[in-house]
């Protein structure tokens, strides 16, 4: 996908989808079968695997700030090592949006955020 200028993973998506295309087309080409079913299968996989990312990328691009769920996750990550690892796993594209935004993950982030108060800022006037 070329819609991801902020996080810079467009090349990663390009390499990943190229691998899926090769994996899907190779058997059909080697066996001399029509490629249309393989291409349909490839399109379904790209949709299934990347539509969540596409939605979040477009949503982020349309706003001027973080939404409540993003604020919650960043806040929890600043207060808890497990929440930080979870955010890193999503940012590094090691897990997808469905796992990142799972009810359990969001409940844990809320629990961490409520349980541990924010530290006082060294710059009291800074927007935190």
C-alpha cells in the first residue's frame, strides 16, 4: 500500500504482498492452470490481512490528533512494560490491528492507565 507515508511501512507491505503473490501464483503457473482463481485468492488475502491497517492509516491521516484509543495505548505504554511491548509489536507490524485492538488488550491498557497515575511533567505548561 502506498497510503502509509507516516509510519514508512509502505515498502514492507509491498514486499509482503509480493511474497503472497508469488506463493499464490507459483502452483498455478507450474501446473499450467488458469491464474484467475489464484489472483482472486491473492486479492482476498491482501484484503483480509491489510484492510485493518488501511483503515487505521486513512483514519489517522484524516485527523489532527490522536483518538481516545490511541491516547489510551500510548499512555499505558509509558507506564507499563507489557503495554509498551504490545504497542511496539503493533508499530513494528508484528501483530495486526485486530490483535492490537482486542478487547483484552484495551481492557489491560485501561487498567494500567487508571491504576498508575501520570508522572508530573518537568514542563508544567506542556500539553501532555
